[in-house]
C-alpha cells in the first residue's frame, strides 16, 4: 500500500500560476488494481514579467507557498521533504534553460535531500497523470516508501529558434528559412501532418459538431469556472503566493486566464484560425498557459504511522492509443480501460473531468461516452482555466478529490487527450 503527498502548482495563462499543495495515500488489494489517496491544501497566484523564468522550476514557488501555509521546511500536510526518496516530474516542451534538469531541480529546491533520485517524464498532455502513476508503481514495487510526483509547463517561454546556425549553414539574408516558432512546431504532429487544433476540426466533422455547439461549450466553461471561483470551490486548493518581480514584492492570489465576461455573441465573431470554414478559435480552445503540479505518493502504512489522514484513493489508471489524426478522442478508450480495471462503470462516477483541449474535442468525447453535463467539468475546464501541458493531469486529479469531498461524492474519473494519438485517465475515490 502507498500514500501520496505533495505540492501542486498550476498556472492558468502565459506567465500565470495556480499553486496547490497536495498529499495522498494509496494502497492495493491482493490481486486487485492499485489504489491511491490524496489529501491536499493549496495556494494560487499568478506570475508575469520578470518572474516568468520561475515557471519551470517549481521549487522557487513551493518554498514561499509552504512558508505561507506555516510548514517550513515541510510540505503542507506535515510531511518533511527530507523523507522523499524519489521524484517523478513531467515536462513536455522543455522551454527553459534548466529544463533538462527539471525533476532534479524541482526536488532540490523543494528541500528533497540530494541523495534522493529524480526522473523527468514526458507523456505530453498526460505527463501529470504519468508522473503520479510512476510514483505509485515505485511504491507498489517496493522501491520506495514515499515519492514526489507532478508536472510543469512554461508554454510562454517557448522560444523562436534558428536551425542550422551551429553548423554554419546560415548565409547573409537566409535566417528566415531557418527561423521557427518552437511552440507552433511542437503543436504540429509531423507523423499525421496535422496540428492539434486540426485534429479537433476532424473530430467535429466526424461527430457532427457545429460552431454554435463549440462556442456554447466554451461559454459554459467560462461561466462554471467563474461560479466555482466565486462560490469558493477552489479555496481548498489555493493560497496566495508572494514573489519578487520588477515591481518588488507582489502577492498573487487570482487566476488571470478566465474570461467570464465573454458572451456567445463575442465568441461567434472570432475567426477560425486553423481552417477557413472551421470551428476552432481563440475563444473555444485552451489558452497558452504556464503551470505545475506536485503530489507525494507514499506507502499507506507509512502515512498512518506518521499520522497523516488521506482524503482519497487513486483507484486505477489507463493509457491508450488512437489514430493520431483524431488524437482528441483518446480519453474514450483510456477512460474505459481505467474503469474496467477498477471494476466500475460511468454510472458510478459522481464527477467526471475531461480536459478541454478544444471545445469540439471535448464535445466529441462527451458524445461518444454519453457523459452527463451536470456532473462533467462542474467548475469549468481548460477553456477557462487553460492547459499547461504536463501539469494538467495532476490538477485534474487533485481538483476532483476536493470537489468529491465538498459534494459528499465517492468516485470520479479524470481524463485527457494526448498529442500524437493517446489518452490518459484516472479513477479516484474520496475518503
């Protein structure tokens, strides 16, 4: 049996952060699927300007957050960083200069002892799920008692690059043909020849989803996020964070990515960006966001021994592949796999969270799975909250457990599509 504890940080928008401290416990019945529990406290702020370089190495943020929560030099739920034995952290784009050291730097800056190992993982948009699963497997294999897991992304730092300069291939006036937008290129799957948005356009055609449908879902995501924020549904995950910026010490306490003032009329006027007569616009797609998430996965007996009280379990997980040209449908087989492993059905899920990479993609998944809109993305999704690639899985996992407990629910499913033609999903149970 194992337990998960950690710190979650998620930025919603270029240079923006959403920060959460999370802790969880997991276990496995003999011959049954792995289970995990998560207990969390959290903080939220936003970062811009000169602080943007801090978005990748989350230790820079978690240290002041932990102090704000009153647990220096411990994690929020009282777990000492010195106890961590392994760190697993996801990152997809690796946009900062120190990104190749990412998991290691996150661990060291968060106070994890240098003797502990660290590994950066990359399952693109599913990296947050993947890191947590890797930590769980480490515990189940008996390789560690407690691990630090999560994911981080700084999409706003994605550089423009000049190819060939190192080998003297550039001549006077030729820079243009070598100059590339790294973010744009990363969002193009060269295997199928489509951008991620174009795969969503293809799904819209297959599932007969119209522009009004896509915009209506985007509008609802914004309104649900606003209502959830105003009602305090994110409070358990959020604490203000103070950072040094060009203006001096600044406290960040609110998400800047949400656009609750938008209207269906305004959304309808936006130009489709990826296809002349298409559906995907800046208003019904997830934004370019920065963020990170971290959790600690540990042995359940270990957690009990030190007096930690988990709030939920990671019941099961599933990853599956699909046609890369319709990668957005990946949550369908992944969710079915996770539920089958858990021995549960969609009807038993009190909540469902599907990452809204694009509104048409979300609509296709909802239609294929027959999801109930009243219990799906109840506090908005990535269209409103944005999608920092490697952080999203952890954000979804933590938020579902908090919302289950708030509502008195038991089971929830979290899932996301993954560029290249995959899907990832987890099933969690509130305790």
